[in-house]
């Protein structure tokens, strides 16, 4: 591998590499290097899912998303999840469970998201980062399903978290 170009941003890095393929031919690969992130499927005692709404510059739209955030250097993903849930929503959770880890776009990025479920929520006060303009909303699972079906929820990590919750509900209550 030979690095052809490299650019470092605030937290993302872009690299263009010349690589040797298994068939002996050379190719160029563009890669976005990401520090990793967490996403939290937070559920209230009433069965509501906690979502945040925020404007996303790359797509020019406001998105419904489950709370999430990037890992700080050397930070444990569970600690990141606890920090991000409280920062974005003002909630602390008594119970945490890691559900999955997944790549968001392995064709061009190494980003891994660690998905957690948070329950036993206790309300404090949100304190988002200065550059985040977000609102949170508790949405009943049935309404969140309708929003998913209607295309209102398009964020991949949120879709994965929501489908995980819906699947667990189906497994415990039946069809």
C-alpha cells in the first residue's frame, strides 16, 4: 500500500491509497478514517423510545435519530454512550446492554458504531456540545414504527436500533 493523498479534518481523516489487489493489479482506494461512535436505543418505562432531532449539514435536513456520538481517544464505548445520552437528552440510565457493533459504510470508511440499549431512565438536564442544536422527543414504539414505515426515520443507526427494539418486542409478545 502506498498513501497517495491524506487530509485531516476536525475528527475525520481522508486517505487515498494505491493498493495491490489479490489478482496482482493495482487500484486506488479512498478511505474515510473515523474514531468510532456509539448509538443508544433508550427506552422509558412507558415503552417510549428517546429520539433527538437535529439538522444534518451534509444532507441539508433535520433528522430523527437515536442519541449518538463519537468516541474520544481511548474512551470506552459504554462510557461514551453514558456521556452522550446525558449530554443530548438529559437522561441517565440505570441499566445498559450492548446490542451490537457494526460498520456504517465499509466500502469507504472504517467507522464502527457500538449500539446500546438503555433503560431505567432518570431525567436530569441536557447539555449538548456548543455546536449542537438538538431537541429530544420521547416517541411510543408503535409511532416510531409508523415513522420508520413512512420514511420519516432514514438514519441507519436509528433504523438498526429501532428494528432491534421492535424485534425484541415481537419475540416477547408474539405477532
